[in-house]
C-alpha cells in the first residue's frame, strides 16, 4: 500500500512538474520557435509512454489560451500529437537525438503548410508553398538549436542512475 502511494505521488509530481515546465517554456519571452516545446513533446511520450502525449497537448492548449488563439491551432496541435506518437520508435540515445531533429522537421512541415494553406501571404500554388517553407527556415533553425540543446540535456539526465530508476518507476517499458 505504501509503495502504491509513493508511486502515485511520484507520478503526480512528475505530471505537475512536466506540465508547468511546458507552460513556462512557451510563455516566457524567447526568440521565435526557440523553446523547449518540441523536445519536451518528443521526450515525454518517448520516455514515459504514449499517455503523456495528452499531457503535452493540454499544456499547449492552455499556453495558447494565454498567448492567444490563432488559426493554425489545428496544425500546431496536430503536429504535437503526431510527434508524441512518432517518439515511441526511438529507443536509444542516438535514435532519440535523430527523433528530436525529425520532430522539428515534422513541426516545420505541418505548421508551415498551415500558414500557406490558411493565409493569403503566399500564392496558392507550388511556388507559394515553396516560398512559405523558405521563409520559415529561420524558425526551423531556432527549433533545431533549442530542441537539440534540450535533448542533450535530457540525455545527460537519463544517464544518471537516479533518473533511470525514476523513469522506470513511471514507465515499466523504458529501455536504457
């Protein structure tokens, strides 16, 4: 019974800390797309299980309510869901780093498609779509830099014995 209570407390504390960290990383001032959001959206489900996709999505929804509702929500939230489900296939350090970079590309492709599709900024043909992606490259660069930095930090934490024990208590399937 005590072990179950400790396990539930551990999971509850983890959920609260993860949720708050996502919110803070999106709400504090930062250069465009230079946040921890994509890396966290990748790592939570990759390390702790697919049920954490919804924790990430909920944090995105709440932070968007604070930041402001916009017409790209379907594309940004959809990419976060896709990244979360995509992350389960990356089981070791090297693959997870590749996965984080792939997650940045997924977010870039989906969100910029949304910009092209929903705005009048670009022509509604292939050249407009290409122009939209070209104009979005600085945002992709910021996403890659911030996500890789966070991924390296998270991977460093994973190497610590206490982190491995903590992750294993929450996700019995975690392999390290």
